[in-house]
C-alpha cells in the first residue's frame, strides 16, 4: 500500500512540476537569463526549508530584476510558482513553530 502524500509533499511535487514546465518553456524559447536564475535554486536537492527558501529567493530576484525577459504567460506562471514557494515556506515555519512551541 502506498501512503498518501502529506500537504507539504504535495506542495513540493507541485513546485517541482511547475519548475520543470518553466525549464522546458525557457529552453524552447532560449530564454537564457530566466533559465540561469531558475537553475540557481532548482532542481531541489531535497525539500528542506533552506532549499525551498533558496528557490524562493531566486524566483523573487528573477521577478524583480528581469521582468522584461519573460513573456506574459511565463511571467504569470513564474508568479504562481513564487506564490506556491512562499506558501510552502509559511507552512514549514508554522510546523516548526508548533513543534518547537510544545
């Protein structure tokens, strides 16, 4: 029997799938700058909060400094990905806080 994935594991899988899609999209369009940024934080070597935080920082920098390099559709996906990463970081920090607070 395969156990169900936790909410956190589902979020990490979703983030990986979104990163893969953007990677493919930017490879096809030869968008070197967004690819370089993405590869600073992805693929995730593990799903610990530090790896997720590194990806989040990278995505934030990409959104902030290189908006002109992404077309409308990929920019929307980038924003959605960044939001998912931030949500996962909040979920992780709440779990850590609850564990340490007891």
